[in-house]
C-alpha cells in the first residue's frame, strides 16, 4: 500500500447557528442543542427530518447509499455535525455517520 499523505490534521467542524447556514455550503459544521424531528429511529425508516432550535428549522438528509442506514435511537436534543449541502434552493445538513450525533449509537432492530 502506498502512503499518500502523512501528518494529516483533522478538520474541526465550525459551530454555527441555523440562520448562518447559507454562508457555509460544502463545509463541515456543527449545530448545538437542536431538536430532531420527528422523534424516531435515526436513519430508519425515513432518511430525512427537521432540526429545530427556537423558531429556526433546517432539514437533515441521509444519502440512500449511506452505510449506516438501519436504525439508531436518537436523543431528543443533541449537537449535530454534518456537511452543508443544497437541494434545489433549500439548504440542508448531511451527517456523515451516526457518530455525528452524540448518543445515537444504540443500534436496535427496526420494525
């Protein structure tokens, strides 16, 4: 195996608020203390939902080819890290894995 790089520095997410999201397209960000709606298994059965804090809302979306689809319990309020993207004219956050949502690691059988 060929080493392509050494001494890589991890990219830390920027802490932003939802109203600033349009200034951070294609960046890794973190939203703090947001409510995840609807409250159900994350990554199952739907791949999307709403993050809410006060009166601000933002859509989250999980790519259909994501390896983590399959049922993680989510806390009702959490920090959420992900990449800011746009679908049409709407901005959204795309978590990279279940580890981008602290305490969302209790895998369960979805029915």
